C-alpha cells in the first residue's frame, strides 16, 4: 500500500513530536495510536522525564483545545467538572464548566488526588459526558484524556482503582533519555519553550475521519484467532491473578488497527498486536506472586509462547 496524504500527515506529527520529545519515538507512536483508537492514555513515570510536555505537544500538533488539571489531595470533584453559580441578573443558576470540558485534558499527577475526585473522571472517560446536578452534559469531540501519575512508591499517592485503570486504553512509560538525547537537551536546553513554535498539522474536524479509517483497518479471521489465543492465555496463565477482559480484547484490537494504520497498511498483522500489547495489557494484569502490575517483559514472555497467526 502506498502512503496516502493522511498517512503523510501522521508521519509529520511523529517527526515534529520527535523534535520536542527527544529519543522517544516508540512512545510517541503509542500515544498517537491511542488517540487514533479513540482511547485514553496513562503515562506513569518519575517527575521530570517529559510526561506533561508530551501531552502539550500532541495537543498542539493536532490543533486540539487543551486544558490541564494539576491534581492535589485537597481537590474536589467540582474542581474538575465545574460548578453552578447563581446569576442575580437573570435570577437563575448558571453552570460554569470545569477543565474537563476540553478536547485534550491533561490530568497531571492523577494519583495525588483522592479516590472521590478520581471517580469524577469515570463517566467522562467511558460515556464522553458528565452528569451533574441532575443534568447530563456532553463533552467536546474529540475528547482525549492524558493522565500522568507518579510511581506508587512515592509519597502522597493514592492508587488508581481497577475500574479507573480499565478506562485507559494504554499505559506507557517514557523512561530516562538515552545518552545522545540527553546530550542534545544539555546543549540545547529544555524543549518546552519550543512548544509555541509548533504549528498544527491539521484541524480537529480532520481527526474524526482518521479515527474512522483506523477503525476500518481489516482484521482477518486468522488474526482474530491469534488475538483470542493471546487473551485466553492471560486467563489461563498461573502468573496473573485475572486475565484480560472482553473490553481489554476490544481495546487491543482497536490499538492494533491504529498501529497498522500509522504504518500505512490496510490490514492488521500479528506484529501490530504484539507492538501494542504491553501498553494495553500491563496495567490490566496483576502478578499472582506480588500483586503488582505486569511488566513489559512478562508480556514479551507470554508472546513467545504462542505461534504467529
């Protein structure tokens, strides 16, 4: 398949993001895959490795409205959703939307907030709407949550419940930059000051057609057999407390289709499933011996036990 103009645009987004987030093209591709699959993204890593910068970069390149919430332990659900105030001039209550009403929401350090505040995002992420004071309010289209969290070993964090984690199509880690990328940072300074220079590669109304094209990438019966075998293996494995759910299987297929679309192909290959599986599965699987979440190497070992489709 030859690269189309829209795939060229996707390549331009990746190339431009690479100029800001140095040495992290696989993570940039995964983040873009998550967006094209209409999912939400969780980035877990140490402070200072570029989690927030990645979210800003994607929003600017995609031409999307962006807002950020810095989560803290004293934050309330109304700080996320919004509040109603009494308008004396019209003698009625008027709803003031919170930061949640944006196309890209950066939920920064989400696990520093209490479970009550974290739960304010549940309906929004699943239904793309919120219900407050008895009224249901739709969220903008597209609606994409990028949440960051610090490792649970750090002070002042509240673990995300399984129901909240399951709303994220993917979880990725950025990690430290390699030596060359870090040297470029040291010589050229931080990259965040270059964000205002980024030009949008297309407008928000062009994103929906891309998402539809990604969802239409063909998955053959043999590929679905392979995917089902992967899912069943997680359920039967003695390593995990529970296997992947049907919702996780749908997420895996959607992510694999988007990954293939970014590569300019019209059908999903087993390698596409393997590329996105750690991001889709690790935060949904817990190891039976430690109750900690699965690591990418656990998923790699699982993949090696299965024949290709």
